[in-house]
C-alpha cells in the first residue's frame, strides 16, 4: 500500500505545477490580448495548483515514512475474535471419536469435556 500512496503523491507533485503553469499561460494570454481584468478568474487555478502540490508533497512523505498497517485479527460471525485452537486431540468418553481440545463439546455426540 505504501508504494501506491507514494506514487499518488508524486503524481500530485507533478500535476500541481502543471495546473499553475496552465493558469499562468492563460492569464498571460489574456493580458497580452488587451484584457487585463480577465485574469481574475485564473486566481482559483493558481491556488488549486498550489494546494495540489503541497498535498502531493505531504502524501509522498506519508508514503515513504509511515509503516504498513498490521493486519487485523480474524473475527467470527458474531464479531468476536476466533480463539486459537490448541491442536491437542481428545478422545470422547461417550462415543470414542477424536476431537480438538479447544472445543467444549464433542462434535459427534455433544458430550461435554470433563
């Protein structure tokens, strides 16, 4: 996940100055054509390009230095954590079938451990 965040940040660092440069180019074109006040609408794009650039720098830094999250423990159907199975086999006294000692009841006959 970190490389994806880093490359998104790099893309934003490249995109921000391009937006600002296109706004500057448009503004310069309107000034040279004789309409000095038409450049007021381009101010939004100057600001937007700067915001994208700064957000891209922050995103790239986060992508480099922040560690990957630790995967969450699996949960059961009721939302609680699944208990670790001990792996020790127990023989049921009632029916003789083997089952895991982490279970409270024999899955075959329902006999309780004890």
